[in-house]
C-alpha cells in the first residue's frame, strides 16, 4: 500500500506540474561559462593591464644598466658601422669602443624616463572599439595599440634627452667626423654610406627596446593567471 501511495504521489507531480527535462539539469561534467563582461569592465581591465605593463617596463629600463645589462634591449655599436668598430679594436681602442657603447645605453636609460606620461595619455583615450580589438587581438595587441598611438610622440620626447646625454661626453663630436670621413672614403670605392645621425639611432632603438619590455609584460598577463594581480584583470583576461 505504501509503495502505491508513493507512485501516485510521483505521478501527480509529473502530470500536474509538467515533466522535468532531465537534460536541462546541471551535471557534474558541465563546463562553467565564461564571465560576461560589460564595455566598462573591458576598458577598465585593459587600461589597468597596460598601466601595470608600462610602469614595470619604464621602471626596469630607466635605471642604471637598465639597457646596458639587459641583452634583450642593449644598444650595440651601430651595425652599419661595424667595420669602424673592428678597425678601432685593431688599433687598440677596445676601451674607447666599450665606453662608446656604454654611453649609447646611458642615453637610452635617460630618455625612457619621458615615456610614462605619453603612454598614460594614450591609455586614457582608449575607445570601446580599441578595447575589444585589443582583448581579442592576442599576444602583443595592446603593445601594437601603444606603438600606433605613441611612437611619434616618444621620438619627439626622447631625442632631446638623448642629445643631452651624448653631448655630456661629446660623443657625437667624436663620432660624426669619423663617420663623415668613412663615408667620403666609401664614396670613392663604391661602398655603402653610414647614417651619421647617432642621436636618431639611439632614439629609435630606445623606443624599440621599451616596446619589447611592454609586450613581454602584456603577454605575461595574458598567459599567466598569477600575473593578474587585481580582480578586474582576473575577470577580463579569464574571459578570453
């Protein structure tokens, strides 16, 4: 009798309230859905990621030996003038060559101190369209955004700093006559001339080196949950 009553009770539920679709019930194997993001959250998360990335990059590169002791961004003797370097070393001028390269890197370390306000201005003006393109763009997308928005401004800001740093040790006063004489010689022999603008060389490589560091920081946040140090970073980059 008790079994009959139980069956009648179950039947009344099924026919009175509608049959339950078992397939709609949650299972232990269901995959959790990714968090839904608002436009504001996307922009906030990306701005925060970029701010952390540029701060870390500038902090690490603008200190003494920030360029010189970092093989990834160290400025070498200008590759176009490698024959000049080899000739100088053969003449027993290794010390002068080392000092020359050190000064190049000191100039870069000084110049990148100007980068933060330029970067932050670009971040403040990020649009919703920019934000979603960066989020979905994969590794390096945020860095490319910064390159497009800031490269010209960085060059303008860096150049005076570079000129000041190189002029302190009269670097260009030694460099330009050597290269001018070298170019005059190769004109007669049909060789390739070298750009004598040392300040432009340092400025260009300082900017390239800084962006290498920014991209490394960006990709770390994309790949490593441990690098997502705030709730908004965790939410935004976990959604990818």
